[in-house]
C-alpha cells in the first residue's frame, strides 16, 4: 500500500520535501506515504503547504524556511493504525516494572501533484479520450416467459402435512 521511504528517487525527477506532523517526507507525484493523523475524510483532497525543497530537473528551489507559493496536493486514502510499539523499564530487586505501549494513528496519503505539476493532468486527458470513443445503446427489454398454470393447480390439490419437532417410526400409519 505504502512505498518505502528508503528507496532512492532519481535526482532528475520531480520531487519535493514536505513537512507534516513535525516530520519531513520526500515525495513525488504518485507516491503513497503515511503521516500522522490528519482531520480529513477518506477520499478528500488535502493541500500540504510547508514545502522545504522543490526539485524539477535542473530547477532546484530551497526555502527559508519554506518555498513561497508552492503546495503539494494529496488525496486521503484512509486512516490506518501503525505498528505496535512498546517500552519496558525494569529494575531488578527494586519492584520497579513500567510497561508502556500503543499504536499510532496514521493517515495514508497519495501524492497527486507537486507545485501544480503531477499525474492529475495526464489522467484527465486519458479519461476524456476514452469517453469520446465509447457510445452506449439501450438494450431491448426482456420478455417474461409465461408460467404453466397446470402445475400450480396440482400443488394445491395435495396439501402437505406440517411436521413439528422430531418424528418417529411407529409401525404402519
């Protein structure tokens, strides 16, 4: 679901370093990342405004502290929980045992565009070309087959006995 942050990205590609929840992430259009929980519904779009570095081919812009007028557009995929973390403190012979643990609340984001440049424009062009070539026609309604009435009459002629509970065999009845 989420790509590893340890995989290096080519330096000539479009990328940016953003800040979310006090942590920095290097992102490119199409990446999926996990950040601290954001107050946004799944399926909605989010703008991440703190861009520290913007790289697009030969153009490199470094902000002090952030690049002005540059946003990263992202789509909220969901709100999963992170892995379990534990911390244990123990001192022998002193009756000190402290155990803390929990799972962090995260938000999964898919990066759509960096600084207005991204995969969003390419997807719209492809969808527009597909919708123009396909034309739909209505199908003719299906006719229902007439049910034979003779079978319904035969079922009514012989009423079935309703059995309750467990039945046993007693000689011939």
